[in-house]
C-alpha cells in the first residue's frame, strides 16, 4: 500500500474520529434503573393507544432510563408494543402496564432502531412469542453492537435486569403492513438518518405517525447515521400525511409540521456550520465548540450532545 500525504485538517481530526466511532454507539442511551420508575404513568393519546413520556435527561441510577417514549396499541386481535424500553426491567414495567389494561395477547413488538433505550426492553416480551418487527438492517446493527451494549448494561444494572439481545423476526426493507382487525399499521424503512436502522409506523386507527428517533422534540437530537440522510428523511416524513406524531423523545404527541421544522432547523445549522468549519480548515477539536452554537438555548442537553453531533457530521461532510 502506498503512503499518502495527510491533509493537516484530516490529521487533526484522526483521533477524534476514532472517538466518534465509539461515541456513535450512543452510550448516552444505555439505561440505568432506579426508584423513578415508580412515578411513571401511561397516557392514552388515541383510541387504545398508550404512551409513557420519557424524561429529558441522561440515564442515571435513579431515573430508570426513562429517556425514551415507549408504549403500546390495542387492536381487536392483539397488542402491538410500539417501543419496548431500555432494559429487561423497563420492558417488564411496560408489560405490567399492558396487563392492567387488556388481556389480549401481545402479538407484535416493534424494534425501531438499534439504540439500547429502544430495544433492550424486548427481552420482557419473549415469553409472549410475538413477531419482533425491525428494519432490514437492524439485525446487522445488533450483531455489531448488541453484545457491547449488553455488557455495558450488565455493568450498570446487573445481568438479571439487563436481558438478552433480541433480533427481529420480521424485517422491513421498504414498507410493510399488519392488520389488527380494526386498525392497520404501516411500516416504513428509512435510509441512514438518526441511525442506519430507523423504522417508522403509521396507525390507521388514530392517524398518528410513530417516527421514533427520527423525531426529537425539546431534547437535542443525537446523530448516529447520516446528517444529509436525516434531512432527506424529514422531507419523507412530511410527505407521509399525518398531522400528529409520537416522537421518540419529547411530549407524548405533537403537531408534526412544527416539530419537524424545529428539528430541521437544528440539523441544517449543524450541516451548514460544519461545512463552513471544514472550508476554513477549522480543526475538528475547535469545530465542536462553535458549530451550531446559536442553537444552544433551543435544546435541552445541548452541551452534552452537540459536540458529538459535530464530530459525526464532520466525518461525513469533510469528504464531500
């Protein structure tokens, strides 16, 4: 192999890039469980549709990793879990909430993407023998990261609260639909955006869109896929038609158009600021402190995640 000259900017970015690849595993989403779970409640946001609002905070030993919105939908033929939670213990809490409201079988569990706060609760539902629905690329993503996540969870929670890595048994490469008798659920597999395995769902019964972490509200988004791809998928979400949505993080239900506008505003500032830094040969170590700084007051946890987002964006955009 022939050695190549290294551009100064790229040389400066090297160690940080390796860090970004590690940080891209979204360790922020690893759950820890504590007493906070006792105060959580389910809200009925549509007919037979229940959501628990996640906290806008990082996971701590006392907040039960309730950082993602999780819930379920009751149809005539069974129950669909829309998000499973962040650990075996979190999933068990959700399963108990379902049992309080219906004795219908849990027929499907949706695994919206690879991050732990959305998939590690799935172990609580294995006994129900549901169909686990995920993006066509989710199996690959879980194979690459799942055991790493699980070991970190064991360190935080203990093995009895962590649960197994659960893989999808039904995968969606483009679109798919399931019929619950009185309502249909339509799934869409998205291109690289928040992650490389983002799956959204539309419920015909309520008209709600479930974009999972393709939509963050109030809490700063975390970039682990493609910045340009995420902006493209926002346009796709707009074209889907629903007026309201259940975001992956934020209120249990929101008007879709203004929420997407806010998200697009941040991601556009991230893209344009990163491109400007690259054009000026600003090293990545300095770019992380300045890019999109004007967005700070608009997003909770900005100082925790914006620098990581800049790092991931820099990786993608410096090769344009």
